[in-house]
């Protein structure tokens, strides 16, 4: 595992003073994409390592470290929504949970699609043997819950019982993007740690050090002629200034360029063609792009400020002359109402066509202010 990013080093030193975490439960909170989950895993790995170095970093060579890297450490349990588990680690599910977590009851299966986005009571109850029976060589045990706000009410109450009577030699690490959605009674039983976010320059430097190896990922695919630093800045802005979300955008930037080309073309905007071009992409991502684009249209309208597309002012400015500010704000509101639906659309193509047809009306809003159906 790579070393800690520079913006997390101080919090690591503070937390690991003496090599011991002086709490039975931690809540790491902060916005997405700043490395909270990775920090939590490094923390767990370090605490399970039999031979950590002077800075309490895992050695990477002992049996514990090897088990951890293979997702087979008997004293580590990862709890995450099923929908997320596979992407976190293709092997974590079978290695850590198949024997510990019972099947959900029939009623829960009926809402499987929704539950796939949540941490269920079955997963928390499945921890009973893990936390209450003696661990491997009576060692320290760690439960990582990510993201903690995805626990449904029953799961949260089940966890609360465990935190009220904390099992011995067990550390719970909760990671939350939206800690206000975690039960207050759970929060109050955790040592809460605000995870730091990097400033723009630090984030760009980190991105440049971790740039993907592909040779075709060096330049933004456009006539903008951005150098690599500007390209990193552009990805960072597009991610909402979250470096861990920004780097993977290299893989989708060509599609994003097509998207920008389409939505910034006033005269020949074709909603149906754009819907077709975007239908292979996750809907939530497309909505996110459109929200950020319209946010910048509104921001430029009001204050000549661009947050998410720092190198595209030349495209934003002429569009702002064509659209009405109130209509832009109304369209943003319309997108907000559509965003939750985008996770379970009945028909992806129709969904996309609707939002892009409405966007087409926004583009013509200087002459006739539309109302958006919400
Ligand atoms: Zn080790």
C-alpha cells in the first residue's frame, strides 16, 4: 500500500501516538474522495501488523500484513453495502463475510435492490461471533464500517447495542461522508475525527505523483492545449476537489469532452443524440456532470465565477447570454428532484431524453422562460 498522502500525516501521528488507538470506536468523517477509506484500511493494517515501524506503519511482510493484503485476515471484518462491496475488493466478500453473514430474511429480500445500497441488520448481527468469540491468537479485532451512513435504522440500532457494551480487544472504525446521517447516539460513542482535505495545490501535486501510467492519459483530449498540471487541475475541479475521485476521471474524460461539446452547443443542441451517447454511462454520473455544468452557468451568470470547469469559461460565457438565470436555477432544482430517481430508473434512455429535452428548453430560455415539471 502506498504511503499516506501528505494531508493525512499529522492526523495519523496524532491518532497513533504510542501505537495504540485509545478508543473502542472511531468515526472518520469528511467529504468523499479525500482518502478516508484508504486511511481506515491503513490504520487497521497497522494495528494488525506484528512488526510495525517506528511511525506505526504496517511492515507489509509479516503474516498479518499478508493476510490483510489477501483480504483473509481472520481478525478483520469489512462491512459495506453489497452494491459497494464488490468494487471495494473483488475478494473481500467471500473472504471475510460468506461464513459470517447470514442470508437476509424473506421480507428483506423483497427490497433487495434498495438493500443493496444499504448496510443491513443481517450484516451487523453477522458480526456477533466475530466480536464476541476469541479471535485469532486472542489478538486485536477490527471492524470497518463503510460508509457508516448507509446503515439502515435496524442495522444502526444493532450496532449501537455493540457500542454500548463494547466487546474486548475490538476496534470499530466507522467512515462517513455524511456523518449527520449517522445516529447521534452512535456518533456520541465514537471518537470523532474530522479528516483533513488537501488544498488545491497539494491535491494537484499528489495527483501528478500518482498519475496513471497509460501514455494516452497525459493530455486533455481537446484543442484547449492544457499542460499536465492544468489537466490535473481540470480533473480535480470536475471531481469537486476530491483527488481520489479526480484521478479515475482520466478514464472517462473523452466521454466528458463529448458531453461538454454537446451541452455547450447552443444552436445545434440535439437532446436525443446526447441521450444515445450517454446511455452506456451510469446515470448518476451523467446527472452529476449536468448539475456541475449548470452550477457553473449559474455561478458565471451571477458572479463571473466558475467552480467545476476552470478552463471552459470561453464556452460558458456565450451560453450565459442565451439563458435566463431564473430558468437555470429552476433547471438545477429540476435536476435535484431527478437525482434520487436516477439510481433506479425504469428506462435509462427515456430518463436521459427527458432531462436533455428540458436542458434544450433552458438553452432557449432568454426568449421564453420555461417551467420545469418537478
Ligand atoms: Zn506486518
